[in-house]
């Protein structure tokens, strides 16, 4: 689905550079999903099925600003759950809140993100909710790049991450359906083995 709507794109000379500074020949922009009603319903269906399958219990759905907010909203509506959203930084005026919406102390919060690379935003969200008195045991995402740094970060905060899709699946499908071929496939495969060191090895740093 992500390949079909063009959420996954390729760029080599130069490659993409993420906010984290990591260079990559492939980029997944799940923000495009908000413009596709059928596809975004598929995402919410997938989240609901995953929550049921894994037996995840929670009181509140939380979206990470900004890309996780719409998916959290649609999921909260589907499951008739309260929703909050978590800012990435203090808004700097008014009450200076990091969390918008009502969060009762002791509530279990399910955090929703659209895309996970290093999991830095998720960790910030988890810590923000916990500092406000909430409890976080699980986070869900549409897609994860399966980076080791993300795995370590989630382990450090003691939180489980579940995703509807991942980089390994993307590569297999992209190659099988001719979205990725030849040089791009090989470079993407090489990138997946060492995302943080790939840019330097390829001469982009």
C-alpha cells in the first residue's frame, strides 16, 4: 500500500538526509496517508487488529506530534477511547504544556507514531507521559526501519514497539513488484545493515 501511493521514494545523488543526520537512499513518508481515505482506514483496521491480537490494554490513545496525531485520532474514534497528543517541545507560551488533552494520573497510555527510525521521538513521548503520571508499556507505528538504535532506545525505556510493516518486508515486496531493482535494491540492502555508517562509507559525509 505504501509503495502504491508513493509514500516510499528513492534518491541517491545525493541521498535523503534525515533530521537525525542519517543519510538514506530510501524514505518513507506516511504523511501521504491522510489524503487516502481507503488506505488510512486500512491502517486503523490494522492497528485495531494488532491491539486485539496482542491483548494490549490501555485507557488513552496518544499521538506524537505531528504525524502521529491523525492516526491516533482515527484509532481513538474507532475504539471509543480518550485521546491526547504529545508535543515534541514546550510550546513556549500560555501554560507551556507538553501534553494536550486530559491525562489522568495512573492511566495506561498507548502511543501512536507513523514512522520509527531511531525512536527518539517515541522515547521523548514516553518520558513526557510518565513524567505527567501516565503509564506506557506499548507503542504502535505504521512503519519501522528496524534500526538497532531504535531497538536499544525502546529497551532502555522498557517499552514494547509493534509496527504494521517494516523495512525488511518493504525491501522484499519492492523487489518482487519491481519498485526497487538493481543498484537501488543493493544499496538499500547495504544501508539496512548499517544505517548510521552508510553515508560515510558512500562518501556523503
